């Protein structure tokens, strides 16, 4: 798996990502600081989940 080429990975790997509330109001947005180590861990977990889903479909 090539997580660096994943569109979702690229979007959420931005530093200082602003996440909007469910209502989409800019006034209730918050800044989330994510470290490179946290990004790697998120990618690892995502790949593990994807692999498990893929393997369950092959049975």
C-alpha cells in the first residue's frame, strides 16, 4: 500500500489542519496539531484496518 499517494492521507497529513464541526460553521472550528509520528501511526492503523477488510472479503 502506498499511503503517501492516498488522497485522504494527503488531506489529513497537513500540519495545523482546521476541522469544521458537523454543522460546518467556521466559528466552531478548532486547530489540531498532528506530529509526524502521529501521522505515521494513523497510516499504520488505516493500513491494518484496510488489510483486515480486504482479507475478510477473500474468504
